[in-house]
C-alpha cells in the first residue's frame, strides 16, 4: 500500500469518526439538525451527480422527483398507512417517475435534456399547486410522526442524525462501488464518446436509462429523510429554485467526484441555515461564493483544491531544490 | 461465402446523392482498399456498413447474414470493428482503460454495477495482448492525454483488434502520421492474420498500394473502377479522377 492510499484511508477514518461523534462535540441541537440536513442533501446531490458528473446529463428537474417521493410518503401517512408501506410507496413512486422522466428526456442530450427535465419538473410543481384534492395545494401535507426503525425513535434529534448518517454512508458506499464498476466505466464512456461507445457494442440509451434509475433511487431516499425531517411537504420543495440549488451543490463541489457533491451540499446548507442568521442578504453571499468558485476553480471545489495543493507542493519542491 | 456483400446501396442527404448503387464484394481474408477524391463518399460508405447511417435502399450482408436493419451497436457483436478517421478515444483515461472499454463492449460484464473494473482480469490481460500487437504494451498505464498522435492512431487500431473482429474497417489509418509512425502502423497492419478481412480507406498511395490486393475507386458516390492493383492504377478513369496524369 502506498502513502497516498494510506493517507486516504486515514482521512476517511477521521471523517467517519468525526461524523459518528458529532452530537457529543457539537454545541447545541440546532447544529445537529443542520448536520442532518447536510447529510440528506448530500445524498440528493450524489444522486444527481450520477447523471451530471458521470453521465454528462444535466437535469434541472430533480426537485420534481424529490417532491413526488416526499408527497407519496406524506399522502400515504395522511391516509393512515404505516411507515413501512409509506416508505416503500415513496421509493417506488420516485423510481417510476424517474423512469418516465428518462423515457421522455433521453430522446435528447445536452441542452435538449436540460430543457425537457426542466419542463417535467415544472409540470410536477404545477400539479402540486393545483391538484388540491391530492396535495392540499398551498397548504401542503403535514406528516404527523417519524418512524422508529428497530425501536429507535427518529423523533429524537440524535437518533434522527444517526439514522441519516447510516443512510448517507450506505448511499456513498453504493456510489463508490458503482463508479468503479464496469457499468460505471461504460456510463463515463457514454459521457465522453457516445458515438464511439455505440460502435463498440454498447447500448448507450439503456446505459443512460439504468443510470437514471439509480439516480432516482438516491433522490427518493433523500426525499424520505427530508419529509421526515421537516414533517411537512409543500409545492415550494418542487420549485425550480430547488432543482437549481441541488445542481449548484454538484457543480460547486465538483461533478464527477464522490466528495464534491458532499462538500457542495455542506456549503449550500451552511450558508442557508447558519450564515443567514448573521447576514440578512445570505442569497447575495451564496451568489458571490458561486461566482468566486466559477472564476477560481471552474472544475469545482474538490478538484480545484487538489489542483492548487499539487501546485503548491511543486512550488515548494522547486524552491527547496534551489535554496541551498 | 463473401465476408462483406453490399448490394445496390443508396443514400441521399436531401438532393445530395452521397452513395449511388454501390456494389461491393469482399472475400474472406481479402485486403481491400477504397480510394477516391475528397467527398467521394468513402466515409459515408463505412458509416452505412457499420450502421451509423441507415441506407435509403440496398442491402448489406456480413458473412451471408443480412445486417441491413441490424442496429449499429449489435454489429460489433457480429464481428465488425472499425477505426475512425478523426481519432475518437477517451482522453481522460489511460491507454489500457481505452482498450478495456473496447473489450468490455462485447462482454456481458458491461452491465455489472458491482465488481471493480480493475478486478476484471481477462479484460486487462486481453487488453495488454492487443496493445502488444501495436507495440504499446510498455506504456499501457499512461494517460491518453500524454500520448503522441501516432500512438493514438495505434490505440485506435488496438481497440479494434481487441474486439477480435472478422471484418476490420480502417478509415485513413495513416492520416497525419510522420514517415516513421507510418512504418509502425504499417507493420501492425501487415501482422494481422488472414482470418481478419480488412477494408481500408487511404489517400497515401505508397503504403496503401503495398497493403491492398483489390482496389475500389469511388467518385461522387459511385464505384467507377474496381480490380486488382495493376488494373486500377492503369485504368484511364483512375488517372482522370484520382491519380492525375
């Protein structure tokens, strides 16, 4: 094992250790809740990153899918069904809508794909507003209780955090396995050279379709955590701004990396929830941060930092070589 | 049975007839050269044979099997491989990753989302074998972005060879190469055994004539001369439209 690999393993162990003990060293339950939010938004961003970063398919309608799963869970619970059934239906509905999305949007790539997903997201947002008998319109749907898997009640803030953390680690592990797999390599191939991939014997459409479903699964999982966290779902969640926000998490952190979307989710959630308490114009600040990222690190925070770090190391080495 | 039979193939883009009643018969093991001036429809003919473009009429048979309506992605599975005139590779990855992708395309493992690609030993092993045939095995792990143009041409050929094709279509494999690089590519092509049938588009007559047994001359989408080396070179039509006087 070389030093880079062992360094990486050390960093992962430290990160998991810090996250696992977070409720003990973090001051105040408010910040534990912020940490939970970062984690489930990170799952959402990881799901979108499968398409944006690895498939080269930029979706601006993912908040619609997120909303379908959240509404499905809320509606089932409102009807009086149990949590297990509500969760199963929410996951199914999320994947089913993603399949419909994929069939309609995969007729195009590039700008065409963006526009079709945008339109589909807007349709779902419109339905959430107008189909009042199902969604409650502007009033939304309240979720009366949180589930208690294996007897651990998620009503407790720390328990909610830990279950979110476990789900997050499982989702990240799934993504890690996925991107290293032959199928992951095929997906990256369709991003870089779709025509060549077709000529090599790959079914480009089917590869993209299955990648969409995987992205939809992660989106549905994060939507479930979201709806249990806020215990409320309204059309605002499906709005275009939400789709843009999660896309910004992916792009600012670094698309096509596993760490990037997580860092991006952390950045957006912290500015929205923590910094906004001190700065009234937090939207302005978030915008300024994005502009800075685009100018200084167009490839995203994670790949950009790696580049700067390498540059700094090389500079130090050459300077060290000439100094004596 | 012929390796490749093209019958009355036609393709028009609007009013522009790029392929007109093309008939082609390539025997197994043959080395066929397709020549013609710019815009003669040579690459279009390749795109029709590989299925990237659908013909308006006519038929294409691969070893007796009618593949006219077979989707282009199925054709590599039937033993057809091609290289591109404009190099079409995966620039962010290593040479061996490029060749592994070619192998993976024909393997059911391409649907596998669980195991690590690097643990698919047979892909790496066969990829290295293909790179050995073009003399690049020693730099297999090098990122493609750090290779020369001539090396990339050879990666193109290695990817096609890795798929173990029965019919290999080469679209200007010598384009843009230096004299030394041309010799390298020429050697790789001459070393390909006779169980592979090869059709090549090429402008560079020195290397192309040494390679080909039969030559087809295309002009404005039509076959105007076909025959062995001497017949085609001596034909007055060839001199008129292609070689010059």
